[in-house]
C-alpha cells in the first residue's frame, strides 16, 4: 500500500498536466502561427520553440521532437553554444520520457561536451548534471545518480540559483526514498521547503509540504496526524485555487480515509479527484483513482458499484502491476461477499501469484542495487584513499620544492654578499692606492715651493739678497704660491666630493659673467708668462651649479696657461648646439702624447707633469672637471696633438633644455 500511495502522487502530477491541454490548445495554435509568420529573429524563434516544446509535453511527442530538433539546428547555425546546450537538455528529457535511456545519455554527453569546453555555461553544465543524475536513477545506479546531483547542487549553490536548486532537492529526496534512507529524505524535503519560502512561491510550497506529509507518513507518524496534515493541505490548495493540488490532496485524503475504514469520507474526496481527472479527458491516472473508489464501495458492500469502477480501472489505457494486484484482491473480497468462495479463492490465488512475482522482482532489483551501491562505495573509498596519498605526495613535493628554493636563495644571497664584499674590498684597495699616489704627488708638488720659500726667507733674514734679486725671487715665489693655492683648492674640493658626494646646487646664471670672473683673476698669471688670454664666451642663461662651473673653467684655463709656452695664446669660446651650450678652452701649448690622453680623467693613472715654466701639476683638476660636468648633466672631451696644443670642450644645459624637459 505504501508503494502504491507513493506512486499516486507521481501519476496525479502527470494527470494534472493533461487537464490543462484543452485550455492550452488555442494558445499552442497561436504560438505555431507566430512561428511561421517570419517576423521573428533567430533567438526569438528559439524561445518560441522552447514554449512549444513544453506545451506539447503530454500532447504530441513527435511534435516535441520536431521542435527540439529545429531548436538544435537553429542554435548551431547561429553559433550559440548556450542555446545548443539547452536544446540537448530538452532532447535528453524527451528521451527520458520515452524510456530511451541510451539516447538520453548520448544527449547528456553532448551537452557536457559543449558546457565543459566553453566558458560562461556553468548553469547549463549544472543542468547536464541534473539530467545525468536522472539517467542513473532510471537505470537504478543510485550512487552515481547521487554523485551527479551533488555536482549540480554545488554549481547552483555557488551562484545562489534557488529556482534550479529546488528540483535538485526533489530529485535527491526521491533518490533517498528509493534506497529507504529516511533521514536524508526528510533532510532534502525540508531543503525544498526552505527554498519555496525564500522564493515566496505558493505552488512550490504546496508541493514541498505534500512531499513532507508523505515523508511523515513513511516515518510511521500516526494516521490521524497524517490525515490532519493532508486535510490542511487540501484547504490550502482550495485557497490557492490550484486544481493540481486540490486533486492531489483529495486523492491522498481519500486513500487515508480508506485506511481509517471510513469509506463515506473517502468517497467524498475520491469522487472530487475523479471529476478533475475525467475533466482532463485523459486516463493516465484514472485507473488508480477508480481502484480506490472501488475499494471504498467494497468496504460498504456495494458490490455493483465496486465492480463498475473495477471494470473502469481495468479498461483504463494505463494500469500498473500494483493496481492489477489490488484489483485481484478486491475481486476476491467481492466474491466472498457474494458467497462465491470458489471464485474468491481463484482471485486470491491470482493475487498471491502476482504478489510473489512482484516481490521477487523487487528483491532481485534491490539485491542488484545494494550490490551496485556497495561496489561504488568501495570504489569511492579506494579513490578517497588514493586522493589522500596523492595529496600527501603533493605536500611532500611542495615542502621539498620550498626547501630547495630556500637553499638556492641562500646560496644566491651568499654569492651576492660575497661579490659585494669583494667589490667593496677592490674599491677600498683602489681608494687606498689613489690616496697613496695622491699624497705622494701632493707632497712632491708642495715640497718644492715651500722649500724655496724657506730658503728665500733665510737669505732675506741674513741680508744676503740685494734689491734686484729680491724682486726676481718674489716674482718666482708668487707664481709658485698661485700654483700651490690652486692645488690645495682642488684637493679640498676632491676630498669634500669623496666624503659627502657631489650634490649640485643648480640655479640659473649667465655663463659670460661667470666665466669673466674667472678669466679676470687669471690675467696676471697669463701676463707674467706673456700669454694672451682671450674670453669669447657669449651671453647665455644656463641651469647648473655656478661654483662648479667656475671651478671647471678655472682648472681648464689654468692648465692651458700652464702647458703653453711664452708668447702663446689661450682662447675661451662658446657655441650653442640644440639645448646645450658647448664651452671650449683652446691653447697653443705643448699638447699631449697618446699615453697621457688615454689616462687623462683617471686619477689612479695620472702622473705629475710640469708646465712649460716648471709649474707643478697633480692631474687632480681634470678629474674634478670630469665629475662636476657629469653631475650637472653635461659631457667633457678634448682634442690634442703633441707640440700643437689642446682644446677641451664641455657642455652645460641651457634654460631651453630645462623648459622643454619640464
């Protein structure tokens, strides 16, 4: 009886859809006229084909197939993977309805192929898992069905699609009902109710509550409580004006009244369910309702009415084995009421023969199901162990990889610091070498003028110099003091740059005025050596450190005077090149050999070189010139030929260069 009652719900649902066919026929005709009108684009046609497919759900299976195949062809022609996947979903449902599980699986596999190879089709992939779960349920592979339905649940939970989650929970509830897992049945039925409440959908709520009532009945809740529950559902269905659920709950209430041995109340509800079914003009569920009406009349000993409805049940287009079994039982009871005990015995024998056959078939199916479930659980357990081992291996590999990376990183850091330390040591050695050489040069260049001055002072103190000699000596010492002062000034500048770094204090100034201040102070030195010092630098605004500019000009001019013989010339000039000003210092002096030119700006390679009148020279000035010009954004270079003089050039940014850069 429990199994029969369970299946009543499914058939009544099917019947309700049949009731709506007459009302829908005019709508279907209108939709078909719109389809052939030629006024729709491809996507609109696809949506209309979907509507026509579902409108023909229980009317014409050939047309359903025609619509879905046309939808599939159209979606492929426009390249819509989303619509193509949904067409395969509908085609799988069509084959499922016809019991063709092989073709159903083929359609599902096509759907999965499309959804898994194209992004943005997560919802369609979830629908494919739902259909795959139903496929496994149809072939009694319940464990595989559970796996696929849980995949679908995971996808739709992720996107919070409650409309799609609702049928998944119904399928899961049905699945666990098949394997007699009452806890999970009740769990997923309550999940249905939660979603129905969240969606505020009265139809889903009614459906979920009906399922819950059945679950309570299956859990052996008292019959009075179950009857009260479904009577309440019946009243709610009336308030909702839902013919579907009025008929469902009326049939359920009638069946429970029969179990209560209250045939009069049962007939009240069963006749109402019968009226709804017969109004639909279809007999898909009528045999079951007729069977219960006949049973009520047997309980009332109204054998004629009972036989009438038994015949109507027998003549129905569809009659299941359990309905046929119930009719044999009722036939036996009717014959016993009539006193025809032989006929009652024959009917009872047929009842038991069919009952044994059904029980044997159910036991065979259950054994096969349990064996399949056990094998799949065992396989799943093995896979879980393998997965855990795989995860352990991955963790071990990750740990080893991290350890290896750390070792490599430590090795690289060690090499880096070793090289940095080695470079630092080389730099320190180089600085010590430069320092030692510089001190030796400076000591040599300072010793001569100071010793000369000491000797002169002693001679003057002893009154050993006449007036002419004093004049000549003081002139020589004056020149040497000028050279020594320049050397000390360069030494101080170089020391400051080494300790504090070269940080130019840039500002706008005129190069002509700044250079004239330098050349005017050097005119006496040039006159004493009979050298013509000429400054042709033009007026030009530049952006640089004025003090560094003056030091560069002074050092280059002093060098030019120092290495030019008496009667020679030193000329300063300027030339504008784009946004740079080129300053040149040209002399007619002794020039430089190639060896000197190659090491000119290298302090470590410089050698003390005397001027044409034995002026001292440490080479420190040119190194400062190089560093200061670079620090101000310029370049320095030279042209020289031995015995033919030298020309030094350096560049300095003009005001235009700064404005263009800004």
